[in-house]
C-alpha cells in the first residue's frame, strides 16, 4: 500500500523511529481468542514472580552517541528509537494501561472496546487525585485493519505481532509493511496465559510477567523514573500481602466467573501462569474446582454448587453498566445457586478485568486481598455500583497519591 506524501515536518517526526537491523524479518529473539476477555466483557513468568526484572531491561536498553536507544522485547526483537513515541496504537488493555501509567494516556489512538474499558478504568482512576482518563470514541482495534493503521499513523504499535498475525487478513509481510512504513511493533500479549505462538513466531517466544513487560515498555518510552516509582509501590504492596498471607489450609476456596446474564457462566483459573492472574495468583486462593474445570469453560448452576466456593469473584462487576445488586439477587433467588456458600454468606464480589496493566493491577491486588482475606487485610465494602470504594486511609494497601504523582510525572 502506498502512503500519501508527508510534509517535511511529518517526515522528520517519523524518522525518529526505526527498526534496528532486520529483526522483524527473521532475527526474532527468544523470549479475542478463546481465553481473552472477549468482545464486550470483561504474568508473570511461570516462576510466579511479579516484580520487575533486573537483567532483562538493563541488557536490552542500549544508547548510542547520537542519542538513539534500543530496547529488546520478544517477539519483535530489538527496536531502535531516536526519541520517545508520543502517539500509541494499542489492541489490548494491558498495553493501554501501561501507556496511561507512563503519562501517555492522551496519546493512545486505538484500543479494544474503548467505551467499555473507559467506563471500567475510570471506576478506579476516580481514586487517583489529579489524574484523568478518556478513551471514549477511539478506534476499536480488536480486529484492526491495515488501512486504519495507516490512517492513525501512530508513533508506535504497542501490540503483539504474533497475535495480530493470527487474525484474518494479516500476514507476516503485513507486519513488516506497517513496521517499515509507519512505526515499530513493540508488545507482548501471548504472555496472558502463556499462549502458544503459531507460524513464524513458534520458535523462541519469551513470556513476561506483567511488571517485567511494563519495565521494557517504560524503557521504550524513556520513562524510567515513572516505572521505578510504580514498581516500588507494587513491591511494597506485594511485601505486605506476602507477609500476612494465611497458610494454604486457612485460605478460602474461590472461583472467578464472568456472566453476561445469569444463564451463561464462564469460569477462569486463578493460579495458572500468565498476567491474567497477576491479581489472584499472588494471593493463592484455593481453586474450588480443584483443576477439574478448564479456564474459559461454560458451566451450569449444578457444577457451581458442586464446587461450592467460599468466594465468587465476578469479572466485569465494576463496569458501570453492570448491576451487582441484581446479579447477587439472581443467585440468591435461584433454588440451586442460593445453596452455594459464597451466596449464603454474601461473598459474591465485583472484579474488574483480567487484561490489566500496572495501575489496574495495584487496585485489583488490594481489592482481591480484602475480598479473600477480610480478617487480615480489612473488610471490602459492600459494592453495588459507582467507583472503586473509598477505603479509609489506614486500611489502604498502597499509596494513591504516590501512584498519581508517578502518572503525572511529578515524582
């Protein structure tokens, strides 16, 4: 595809992004589908770590005498930038949240289901003083077209080309064309559940934890200070949780579900590798299904009653259009689900999204800790609607002002 001719200033702006060598063609480094958050609803390495890496980013980030710098991420390899990107194409919300966390929220040009996720994210952003977010009206990029990417003309494509090529009408040559004619790809999404790459991406694909990938994205944007401040908040939060986590024998059984209506219930694992469980795996709840039900399975009421979880985590329950009071009432009024321990004991809790970036991860770690272990981390307020509840300062597990300052660049 031929691009329209650019002005001199636009050409100058474009020249600051270029690929180092022919990485995208063949020098790939080691290291919504059936299990994604899907159309309109709703990491980490297998070692279980959730803090940022040490060697990975420092080895990947190299500067040259002319001021350009290179950052390496699987599957795209080494990308060379001459100055930080300003406008950002994203497909999934873990990348949109990363850009937002690094002060690039206003530069996002596309994302999956922007109006839905704008509403959901703003439920949390409400509790960050001085911070705002507006994703409404952006291009919905779940199945992006090559033509639209030309039109958007973004400075970087914060998306995983290994997943993009699994879509119809996208080939390896299309990926190269966009990288050469518009701007680089720089993202990793198959780390969500350690999904298997296909085709030319099948060899040497590396999985990253949420905060590991966030560090590399921060290097690409030259936002080391913002990353380090947020990573310190995360480390402190994780230390608090790990220090007081009850022994496994004293933990509740739990399930994570999503339900557009009470008649169709999807269930998801909580302790498996991948960044989709970055807010549940560190808390180690006991799986009420004991591994007998696969993630993204559709279950019936009888199956849920047989598992009889102590806690039900309801994905998408924080989204403004979801009526949690109505959802709880439906469980309470049904003769089967009303017998479930979580329903009888008022432990059906709203959750946000699994495709979380660093900001949502901080909030979801706090809320899930309170939902699973109220005697240890403080009660989670009864939630029916509206923004993330206002937790008393003494009961918060992380510093909101510190997060706000990092996003706004005042650290």
